[in-house]
């Protein structure tokens, strides 16, 4: 855990937000005695060091962490070299100007606490964990009841932030470590969709809309038997028929839950439809399939091909794109080509 010590929480909020992007963060005041706080990875002091209570707080921290050598970054205001000297005397391992950008402060924190990691590494790891927790809660509630779309909304920013900070390859590396096949797939699709939407230059609102739809597109699988969901190898005809019900079931769950936009509903029901009418559940074709569905379907197929499962090796990016290119009658060729350019950096 990272602790931010602040005598002006309102002033320190941008810094706290930046820290929370990479690690768990707790904010305390200068009255902190440090005897009720668990293990610390690092501390940032955004306080006026000349005040007696600030000095007392940092001396108590130094006394506590004398053996552990907890990194302490002090942000100083004015005073020139004397301010840095005072901070060093109070136990600071690094001194920075309080006017420094929060992202720069966090970068310095990461180098102090996690010297073998980058800010991007930590952001992707943390955001993947946040999105994974949301998916766990989403599927648990959907098994027997409704889905709270306001909770789903909280999962959109972690995906978009992770793709923006670390790119698709880092996201895939983190998600591949997720054990549950369905959760892994939903997180893979959401990251791929976010990267594709970004590559296409879609607006922020449209990127958010498509990522939200990707997160819930397979919610109907929450009511498919685990023996079918997690079966190694091919499904038989009866099992495949059951599996194919997940699309209309997901649509029903979201419709009954309320607060779901039309694009997400359409994507959830129709992401297995094909342009030649060979898909399911409604055998739609050509103009009956909207652009958001076409986009997500490509990402969904790609994610299924590159998934890592105990019983099969993931397909390479090159081979997966080759299969997509070969589905000319089923997928929109121009979108497939654009998608190839969007994921060309994936190994």
C-alpha cells in the first residue's frame, strides 16, 4: 500500500488519483501516528514541512520504518535548498517540488518502490485486476438476477486506461493469466475492442460505448452449465445448441435489468451473426447487422482464437488474422483489414 500524507486533501487529490492508478492508496493527515497502518510500500508527503505537526508525523514514520527503509518522497514548497535539506533530515529518500506533475511524482515513486517495473506495467496490472473483479461480480449477479449497469460502467475506465497506458500486448499478457475461461474471454474481447476503437479514431464516447458492450456481451454464459462452458475440446450437437442460447439469454438479462443502451443490447444478442446469414440466433444477414455488431464480432472471433487454455495452445496473431481474412462472406473485409493494422504489434 502507498500512503499519501496531506494537510490539504483537496490540493492533493490529483496526486492521489495518479497514485491509485498504479497501487492501493490511503490518504492520512499530519496527525497520523502510524501504529494502525499495515505494511507500507512507500509514502508521499504533500505537507508543509515547517509545521510542528508535520515534522512530528514524519519523525514517527521514520522511527517506524527505520528497519524496513520505506521509500519516502517529500514534496516541498519554496525554501529552495533549505527545504530539501529539511526533508532529508526528516527521513526523505527523495525530494521533489510540489509543483511537479502528479504523473512525474508517480513515476519517481515507481522507480523507488518497484525498480523493475514501469508505470505502464503497474497500471495495466491494477486495471486488469479491477476489471476482473467487476466481471466476477457481474456474472455472480447475472446467474440468478439482474445486472446493475452503473456497476458495469465502472469497469470501462480500467480497460480504456490500461490500453492507453500499456497497449494491447501488455493487456493480453495480464488477461492470459486469468484462470476462468469465460472471464478471460470477456476481458480479452474488451481490451481488443478498446484497442481497435482507438485505432479507428472513434470518439471517446463511442470507445466507451463499445468497451462497455464488450464487457457484457457474453453475460448470458452466466446461465450456461459449467460442464459445457469449460469442456475441453469440441462440443457435441446438443451441447452446442445449449451454448448458442447464451446470446438471447444475455439479451434477456440486460433487457430485464433496465438502463442498458440499444447498442449493447444489439451486440449482446447478435455478436454471433454473420453477413451471409449463417450465424445465430436470428440468422441476420448483410444490412440487418449494424456496424457496432460487425466490429465486436471480429474482436470476439479473434479473442477466441488467441485464448490460452490448459488443453490448447493459443493461436499466433498471424494465424488468427489469416483465419479472419478467410471469412470474407461472413465478416466485413474492410473492417478485417483495419483490424489487422490495429493488432499488428501483437506477437
